[in-house]
C-alpha cells in the first residue's frame, strides 16, 4: 500500500525547509513568518512582518522596521486584515483584530511566497558586518548596508528604549547620537568623551533615500579601563 509523504509527520519540516530554500532566492525583503505574533512581541519574525507590511504604503505608511510590535505595527496589521477581508473589528483578544493569528499568518506567508505587496522602493536597508571598537574614552562602530543610507549611532550610560510611539514621533530613542549627512553603503561613527570601564547601551539606525528605516535592538559595550 502506498503512503503519502504528508502522512509521515517527520517529513513535513524537511519538505517545508526545501520549499523555503527554493523561495529564498526570489525574496526581496521579508522572509516567511514562523510564528503567530501579538502586541509587544519582538525579534526577527517581527522584523519580517514589518518589512512585508512596509511594502504597501496604504497599510504601513510609516514603514518602520524596528523588530518591535508596537502600536503602529498593530495598526498596520489591522489595515492588512481589513484589506484581505480577514477581520475588521473587535480586538486582539475577541476576534484577533490587530494580532497575527493563524489566518493572518497564512495570508501573509502566502503573499510573501507569491511575491506580492511590492511597490517602488519599500525595503529598509539591511545592516550587516557590525564591528565595535572601544578605548578608554571612545567607541567607534562600523557597519555596512545593502543600499546607500544615512547611519546614526545612539548611545547612553542608561538603558535606551526603542519603541513605536503613538504620538508624533515614530520611534523614540534616548541618549546621545551622531548621524551621517551623506548616503553611503559603508558606515563608521565614533562616540567620544566616554568614561573608562563603563557599560554603555547603543542602537544603530540606517535610513535610505526613500525614508525606509532599519534599527538594531539595543545592545551594550564596555569601554577600556
């Protein structure tokens, strides 16, 4: 008797992985989501969600890619749900409105796999190769971006809060900052006047010519003695 591969549960992850590899070469910005998401979530799945939503300015006009599921991301998910006829009223707890539940997750992944939700330059710069060097009083951070962008280095001796604001500003970050004036793909910024043997919190941002922004999640470094 022949048995379908789908009746063998252990084969499903393997097949899905193979399909993901085949799709990877055609993906332009967002990657498949692997879990349901709700307000307050953070991480790579939220980053992919935001990259996908930002591809449609009518859904996510702010286009921020922060890795944090804040009020603006929730509003964008609600617009997407209404647009797709999934749900358009209620709350996350009652109807799933504003959260990425099973139906919304399936719709987003189907759109990503089909190459949908693209229009003009809607992808935030991808940051990679981050290197941070410190001395007693300075910290120099270097990185590269996938397209020309303006970089900004934020730092503080107290924790930095990176979150989506429901007010006038889209992202709130405290501390001090230094930014670049020119668009470039290689970035290097130095913070000076630091204290020795001190832990600092930092965030990087890169913004392209179209205003698409990518932020790193707050991290730390320690100056030399």
